[in-house]
């Protein structure tokens, strides 16, 4: 009993202690924003990866109060040159650097996140799915061009958003190279940031992405990016989900540790099973858990008690 209390107390304490950021850049990964009314309609993975506009604004307020500064890709590149010289930061790097990323390029970024980011004088890296050019519900060419001219950085999130580890060399080439070329032609700017779709990759994918000309590749591995091992070809991120109401908590030792365990395990399953089979297994487990919870609730109160 005592051990359990001690463990809980230690756990709670770890959720209070911030991660040491001296030699690190936190890269936070968002997907979707919604108003509190809209989020009521969401379910499944869309809901899991959505935060409300109110929560997002609170996150930005926290970053502003704490003096965080959203850095550009050029500043990120400068940071990475320090590999092996831990403890030193380049002169042009602000004291509290951070990177905000958004995957998938849905219209809610333009409608909600972009105005809030501008209001707080912050930037974000926005990763577009190239085949969704002007598709309903996604950022349009015109919007992307406007944002690129107003401090947002546009990257590729592949051509069609599929598991890159399970496709042929030729298809992989399309996902990486063609998406880059299409976005560059559409937007009239250089696209050298890439975010891996579905969080599944292997050495072959990383190599192909570098060959396609990407200078920074963002994964869904869960960690704070550190320049002690600052490998720009697989930058870990801190995925923000519906339950993440506070960025302060997100940047604590406890939260990062738990995230690493959770994403480490799901990553292992994804690479063992492939993304498709992982999703099926996940759905079955959720259905099973749902069944247990529902049958618990529908049981008459107290019927299982002995007295
Ligand atoms: Zn995605």
C-alpha cells in the first residue's frame, strides 16, 4: 500500500517538473482544430487529434507568457549544425525555441489556427497532402500562398497519405518527390520540409526522403528534439491530442516519459503489423473495451454485489 502511494506521489511530481530545454527544441504536432460546438460532432481518430480553438489559444498564451519563440526552418538548420557541441546554442537562436507543426492541411488550420498564430506573432509548419489540391475541407492553393507570405512554412505530408513502408519503390518516389514538385509548382516556393504520414517509416523511407531533397523530416516518434543527437532526418515530436488541455503539463518529465512509452509501444505494433492491420487490431480492442463498459453500465445497480 505504502509503495503504491509513493509511486502515485512520484508520478504526480514528475508531471510537475518541466523537461530541461537548454539543449532541446520541443516540436509540438497538432492535427485539427474545432470550435467547442464542432468538436461535439467528431468521433474516432478525428476527435482524438482535435483540440478546440479555446484550448489552442490557451496553449499559445502559455508559450507567449513563458517567452517561447517559434523558429523558422533556417534557424532549425542552424541548430542542427551544433550536433556534437552540446551546451552551445547558435548566436541567432532565441533562448526558448519551439516549433509548432500541423499535419494534414485541413481547412480548419486556415480558419482557426492561422489567425490565432498571427495574433500571437507565432509561426507554424503546415504539412499539406499534395493530392488534396483544392479538395473540399482542405487548404486551397490561394490560402497556402497567402500563409506562406505571412510567416507560415509549408511542407509536404506526402502525395496521398498512406503507409510508406508498404509500397513499391516507384510509388514511394511519387509520394515523396512528386508531392514536393507539385507543391512547389502550385505555391511557387521551395518545399524542403516533410512530415511522415501515419507515423510509420523505416530506413528506406528516410533515405528516399533525403534523396527527394527534403532537409528536415518530421516523424511521430515521441520526444523532445535534442541537438545532442540532432538528426534532421527524423525529428521527434510531441503529438497534441484532445485530452491535452495544458502545454505546461505536456512539457513535463512525466508527460514526455509516458508519451515515449505509449508511442514506443504503438510504433512497435505499427511496424510489426503494418499500419492497416494495426488499425484493425486497434478497432477490435476498442470495440471489446466498449462492450465491457456498456455491459457494466446496463447491469442493474448492485446486482453483482454479494450483500
Ligand atoms: Zn497525417
